[in-house]
C-alpha cells in the first residue's frame, strides 16, 4: 500500500505540471489583462508598459510560467490586479465553497444512494419507473433554471429561506444552494446505484448469502451494497472537484462569495493571477480526490490489494 501511494504521488507531478501549463496558456490567450485594468478607456502606452513590468507580463510566456510555478511551490500564488494577494482571496472563498460542496455531497450520498438502492431492489415496479423519470427530468433541466426556480419559490413566494446567502454562509443557509449544486450529480448517483444494485443482485455470492438464510438487511448492506458502491464512490470522488469548480452558476444565483464567484470575477476582469491560482488549487483537489477514491476501493472490496 505504501509503495502504491508513493507511486501515485509521483504520477501526480507530471499531471499537475501539464494541467497547470495548459490552464496558464489558455488563460493568457483570453485577452490583454492590462486592458482589463484600465476599464473602458484604453491605457496609454506608458501606463500599459509600467503595468506589464509590475506584474511580469513583459517577459516571455515560458518565463512567466516558470516564475509562477516557482512561486506556487513556495506558497505564493501571486497578487491580483487590485493589489490583494491571491492567497487572501482563497482564504475567504475556499471555506465557503467547501461548506457548499459538503452539503452537496451529503445530498448525493444520502438521497442518491438510498433512492438507488430502493429502485435497484424494486426494478421494473412503479417506484422504479417514477424515480427514473424524475432523475431524467432533473438531468434535462439546466442548473440555472433549477436554482432560479427554487430561489423564486422558497425565497420569494413562500419566504422559507433568504433569496441570497449572507457573507457568513452558514451551513443552514447553504441547504437549498447545495441541493441545486448537487441536483444533476444526485440524479446520476441514483441511476448508477440502481444499475449496480440490479446487476449485483443476480450474482452468485448474493444467491449464496440468501440460501444460507442470512437476514435480508444483512444481505443488502454487508454483501450487495458494499460491492455495488465501487462505481458510485468513483463518481462521487471525481465529482468533488467538479462541484467546487462548477459552482459558478449556483454561487451567482444565491450571491455566494466562494470559489465560483472569484473565478467569475477573475474571468470578467481578465485577472489572470486570480484565475490561474484558483484553478491550480482545484487541480490539486481533483488529484487528491482521485487518490483517496483508489484507496477506498480496498476498503469496499477486500479482494483488491495494491502492490
């Protein structure tokens, strides 16, 4: 196990460098960041040259990337164009988005897996058909439509929640935004769990457990569910990074000042330091989540061993 973890950590290095290089190149071709600093007016040549020297934009692109990566390994993600360090923006944004992601993942695990198990055990029955239709509708409806609809109903018409989240963004305020963020993934988790349960239900080890006279709940929880969760854990693990990076729409709807909000502001103002810094951390989240998912396989299925 230890050698496997070390090998995976070493494999992360070229993936991290390649992903950050691609992001750096893509962000730097979005446009002239100096033009974004001057607003609607065009910068005069002297001011533009001074700003480029100040932020290192006058150097070749490869040298800018090398300097950026050297600073990243030293814990310095640069300075935003408004003079605020990117690490300060991260310190205020990431805790909010992490809380939002936790709420979303809990919805996926609790509601998605429970519905998947129920429909998988009752395949072909009315409850199975109803849940399948419901998940198809959720997948088909864009997230911004779901968010605006729930905000209108719960926040404006019925007054159950505040239409926009306060700057503190406590867990209680993030329940509806978390549900909106998790809605599509929740539907996929439900369908994936249902398919896995239905397939494994016909396996030999399940029939053997039933023939031995084991209680139904033990057959389902100890044997059927444990083996059926492997593809579900894979999806949820990779979805954590997607939820954090894809929260732009949800955070805009509910006025949540998290990672999505900062990315939106950075793209809007062509603030390359902010965008690249936040996306670099999201790449690390993806890599660590995938490693944890691989390690969880051995917990769910003891037959899996890592050399």
